[in-house]
C-alpha cells in the first residue's frame, strides 16, 4: 500500500505531462523534426552523413530507443513524458516543495520548455550536474556527466566543462573530471570514425557555427536585457561568494541565449536561475502554494483557449507513424492529399517546412532537405546545398515557401530560376529537372 502511494503521484504526473505534450504540441515543427531525427536513427541512418543535425546527437539517439518498440510519434511523446518525470523528480530533490513556483514558468511558455528537443535534455543534465556536485559527488562521475552534456549540445557542454574545471580550485579534482569526460567523448569520436562521419560532423557542428550565428541567429532585446540582469546577479554573487560552485554553473547557463536570444531559449536559462535561487532562499510560505496552483490552472486554461480553434475541429493525424499528433480535420485532409500527390512521382524531393511529416509518413530516407533552415547545412551551407541540387537529375522538386525567417528561401528561388514548372497542388509548386 505504501509503495502504491509513492507511485500514484508519478503516474499522475506522467499522464498530465503526456496530455500537455499532445494538446500543446500541436503543429510544432521542432517536435516533428526531433521525431524525424530519432526516426531516421531508428531506421539505421547516420547523423551528419545522411541527414543534417547541427549539434551532438545524444538526444536523438536516446529518443530512438523508445521507437524500438514501434515507430510512432505517440511513443516518442511517451518517451519524452518519462524523461520529464525524471526531470521534475530531480528538481524536487533539489528544492523540495518550492517546485510549485516553477510550474507557472513551464506553462507560461505554453510548455515549450518540456517539448521534445535537445535543449530539454541539456537542462536536465545541467541540473543533475549541479545537484551531484553540490553533494560533493565523485569527480570522475561529474566528468562523465560533463561528457554527456557535451554529447547533447556541444556548444553549451564546452562552456560547462570549462567552468566546472575552474570551480574545483584543485588541479587533482580537475584532472579527474577531465578523465571522466574523456570516456563518453572517446566513444563518440570512435563512432564518428567508424561511420565515416567525422568530417561531416566538423562541417555541420563546428564550422557550421559560423553560418548558424550569422544566418540563423536572432535577438529579442527584451530577453537580452533580462539575461543581462541575470548576468549582473551572477557577477554580484561571484564577488560575494567566490567559491560557490552554483555561481559558475549559473554563469555558464547564460550560454543558452547565444547566438539566439529569444523567448524559447531564455526560458531554459530562467528555469536554471530559479532552481538555484530557490535552493538558497528560505522564504516559502504555505499561501504561496495556493497562488502557484491558481497560476497552473490559469495558464492551462489559457493554453487551451489559445488552441480552441484546433480543438473545435479536433482530430488525431491519420498519417502513418503520426499517431498522437493533434491536428484539425481540415489539416489532416490536406496532409493526406499532399502525401498522395507526393508519393505518385519517384525521385521526388520536397523543400518546405513540412518535409519531415511527409518523408516520415512515407518511410522515405531522411535527408539534408528535411530541415531547410539557415545555418543547418554547415559552412557556406546554402552554396553547398545548391551544388547538391545541381548534381541531381531526373528529379521532381516539390517546393513551398515559408514566412519563417529561418527558412532557406534561396533553395526554392534557385529551383524556380533553373527548372521547369510542371504542376501545382495546393500550396506547392512542382518542378522537374532532367
């Protein structure tokens, strides 16, 4: 009976998170792209070689494990819900019942923070690192965690490795962490060499950073100002408590908002800031709990309200592999129509923000065309993708422009200029190259 009482809250949390991911993940391209990458790995494709991924691939590999049972979007969300339960359990260990103050932050962002993407797993590893280091954990294991963080997002992982080593104030402890970190990095290096993907990794994830920062970067000054206040807060506490490890980790967390400083990325920094802030402030009063619950209810209802048009015409996608994806009935009908047209012609390539949906549903191989964003093709990536198009023959190109500022419109412009328009379907132009 005692065990059941302990399990029930976790089951309730799991079901609630899964419900949120289903209801609020509607039409989120990041969810689809991350599912597509896990789907590709599940099918035996090689990151960097077969499809473009701009960061280290640990999250995609982790999520592909859930797809071993069935290649299903719903199973993908179930796996993410499991990780979220572990995530919130860790936060509860760190700050106890004060966790209720963080839940409104999650819902304020329409649950983007817990959506399936590598930034979520990065935040999980950061909090696990902070928690384990605060308990004076084994330095080899701390180094191993740093290695996993690097394998999830190498840019943030590198910053954390540097600041974690500095925070020890001990050469012997730092070397232990370095040795622990080398273990996962060695296996990753061996994987890159074994799969002949090392040069592609360097191009996409290292050299490609120059393109990503220039073409795909964006700054919303409101969040940049808020990040600057967190920076000042950290500097003050560095001066006040120069040997407090948490100051180093909070400072390193500011790397979340570079090169893209927007609402989505700022939320991860804000969450880490509040976890560390609440862990050091003992001001919790019972009345605040009720205020937090009211906020949760308010934002849950608000998110439902914002998606009310979808729920009025509520449907689950009928496309293969996309069980659990909420769409309107009109959108589902449209997707099925485009899919049927797309599969009629062999040697077809689609360039739009929806490529991944159709390629996954048709069991096509995932390629560099499935995430056509600036900065996602490596160094001078737009030019290299145009060269890739030039080398293709007897190919049909289904193209659709997007208002998304990150969409690489130059590819569609090149196709319009050089190839023959042979047909149109709703929203798509079809070009043929001999």
